């Protein structure tokens, strides 16, 4: 598979994963392979409960905590999706969300430089 095909496959699989787990998925998603990283950018609305929480001053930290907990719970599943597609192990995963836009970034660090491997093919 080419870099573009892998990015597209990951994008479709990750996008399909979210509605099954959270009941809502991103409105837009992109996946980028950069060196040994798979970067996932999800654009969409915050969950209704998150939107409600942001009405209070403490809401930003609560939403960040919710997303951090979700990240911990979902990382193994998402990591498996990434590993299955790229044929490399995920060494670590990182995530953050904008409480203003609902945009979420996830970064999966692989055990090899996938971009370099794909360029050599």
C-alpha cells in the first residue's frame, strides 16, 4: 500500500470506530504519516455533556479530564487499528482536544519510521 492508501484506510477505520463507542463520530477526519508517527486530526462537535460542562468555569478542566480518561480507555483499541493497518507496533499514544472547537489530535508513535519505509518502496 502507498502512504496515501494507508492514511485513507486509517482515516476510514478510525472514523467508523467513534460512533460505535461514543455514539457520535467526527464530522471530518484526516490522518497523516510523518516519520514514525501517525497523526489523527478529528474535527467535530463536542459531546452534549461536554458542551454543558463548558458553561461553568471548571468545565474546561472537566472536559479535558473526560477526554484524557476516554483516551486511556480507547488507546488500546485505536492502537490495534493503527498496528493492524501499518504492520508496526504502537509504542505510545498522545491526545489533546480543543475545548473551543472540539478538534482533537491523536498521535501514535510507531516502533519504526513508516514514512521512510514507504518512500523506499
